[in-house]
C-alpha cells in the first residue's frame, strides 16, 4: 500500500485504492496519494468531522471551492448529497479530483471546473465547502455567501488563527451566523449558516 488507511470521525476511513473495503460500517474514501496528499492535513480532518454532523447534506447541491483531491465533495456525496461542483485553479488538482471521483464511483455526480469562483455560474447551493487560505476567504465573503441559499451552510477552513476573527466577522456582515468555530493546532475551521430569518444554535 502507498499509505495506511486512516479513520476520521465517526464515519470515515481514508484508504488507498488497493485497500480491502471496510467491513465495520465506516464509509471508505478511496484516495490516490499524490502531490495533493490523501487527506491527512488537520484542516481536512476537521472538515470531515464537521461534515458528518451537518444536517443539510442529504440530497444537497454542493460547491467545493479549492477542491484539491476532491475528498470533501466525495465525503459529502457518500453521506447522501445529490451533486457536487468541484473547482480548483490548479489543473493537476482537477485531474486528481476527477481520478479520485472515479475511484469512488462518483464521476456521474460531480462537475469539475478548472478556474475560480467566477467560473461557477450556478448559485443556491445547499452547502459550500472552501478549504482555502483565510485571506482568500476574506475577499470572497460576499460572493461565497451569495452562492449559498438562505438556510444553507458554509464550511470554511484553511484559516490560520490570525485570520479566524476577521473571517467570521466578514461572513457575519454578509448575514451569516457562526454555528461552530473549531480551533486546531495552527488552523481553524468555521461552519456558518446563511441566515434565512430563523435562529441557529451557536457553538462558538
């Protein structure tokens, strides 16, 4: 094997293509290890742990911005999401995500885009995933929020501690509410609700 299977959260197991399928009820995320890793970074782990608890995943339309290996979109689809759009500015990342989607038999439920958020024409996503740098998340706050339907969720990660407050404040100014603020060793992940008038339970 090119790496050992890794269990994350309550549901997931990241494993190489040649691994024997899990028989303990866990969901296999089959990932080819490469230049973009296999999902062991602390921000990816944090996103997966939050993702498995988000109530809007089943049947959801997903936008995964800065998709890298595609692992977050793949996890969301295996939790019952309907369709995902994966976007990355790096062509090699897009090819990696496309390959990993094939390994997980999900190629028919994913649209891959090489480019930026400007290349995404659709909106009204139930869940937006963005595991990218904090300064980029700051600049994208208005447009990422607009892409999310009222009552939908945003899962933002890749945020260094020093950007955490500013990122939360930027999205709150766009009408979002912090649901969970998860501080890691160096980075942080923030789950937000685009407010539709109802109150969300906050776990700051």
